């Protein structure tokens, strides 16, 4: 389980427009104030998909400092990791998979979607908090993440929480998201994060 925590971005930093004036950012948009680039693609060939994501962020973040990678569940994880390591050598990343991907550039749930958020600046890149305490209990893992995340940044920071929903494959057992979130709030002590 991983919680990423980033500082709050001030409103209105998209070039020539206020954030509140549109539903979402246009695809491939880059803002120097934000230090973040995004890309999306849909492709059955995992290596081609990763190359397309790199091309989509190349102008804004030619050498990113951190990547958050989303892959549809039909991409082979080992092929994806090999392709990411070859395309973005030495760049820290967090990769998650799921049924599909939702992005401002498009969405789908065929399992062949791929998306990336690339941070080009250490000042805006997220910090990662990782725990293995989910093996004890969902609440204990969440509480540890809440305690550590709160110690890293002010209450105004944004928190993203990613976890594997599968506790075990044989027998099939899932993690309880509600217990994990309750634990996170208990560990956070105080006003809930954004």
C-alpha cells in the first residue's frame, strides 16, 4: 500500500485560463508553475504504449523526476516494467494497474489503456509512504500510513492512497478499503486530508 502526498497547487496556474473555467486540463498540457505533464494512450502492444506515453510527456518533462503510471489490466506487468525501465532509465515510479484508465485525453476499460503523470521538478513531485503492515490488518496498515503521511507535509497537502485490493489469491481474499481508510484517519489525528 502506498500513499502519495503532494503539496496543494494554487488555483489558476494553467496558462491563460483559470482552473475553475474548465472541467479538466487539456491532454498533454504543460505548465511550468505546476511542473507536471500527462499523457494517455490505448494500445495492445505494451512497449508501444509506454513509448507513446514517453513521447506525450517529452516536451514538458524530457527527464522526469517521478512517474505515476496507470496501466490497463491486460498489459503484461513484466513487459511493462521492462519497457518503463528502458524508456525512463533510473526514474523513480509508482505503477498501478486496473480495469482501465480515465484521463482528460480519453478513457476506456478494454484493459489496453495506459496513462502517466510525469513530474519534472522535485518541488512538486510527490513523496511516497509505503507500508507492509496490511499483513497485520487493514486498519493497522492505514494507521501507519496516516501517521507517517501527516508527519511529512502540512494539513493543506493532497493525499493519494493506492493499495492492492487483493490480500491473497489462494484462497481469494480482499483487503477492506473501509477499514484501511478508517485506520488512515485514526493515524492522521485531526482534520482529514484532502
